[in-house]
């Protein structure tokens, strides 16, 4: 599950980075063999900005940082 917000360009840094979006998320997975692999989960933050933007498409980069456990 991931939540994110698109910047609106009201600040100069948003215009310089091409109106990026940022957010946070939670990741959880259940493997078939839980005795060996467990139930890994993660909390993370993300920042996504465009290298190039067209009318309906964009070529983006993504930076993420988080914590994982189990």
C-alpha cells in the first residue's frame, strides 16, 4: 500500500525538480514456507521525479528510504 501527493509548483524547489510527487508506504508479504522465510514487512518513504515529461507519459526516477523487519 502506498500513498503519495503530487506537488503543485507553489514553491521554487517543486518547479526545479519538475513537479515531483512524494509519499510513504507499507509493504508486507507472506511466503509459502513461513518457518524459514517469515512474514517480512517494511515502512518506507519515497520521492519520485521526472527526467522527461510528455503529455501523457513521463520517464521518472525514484528514491526511497525505509525500515524493514522480520
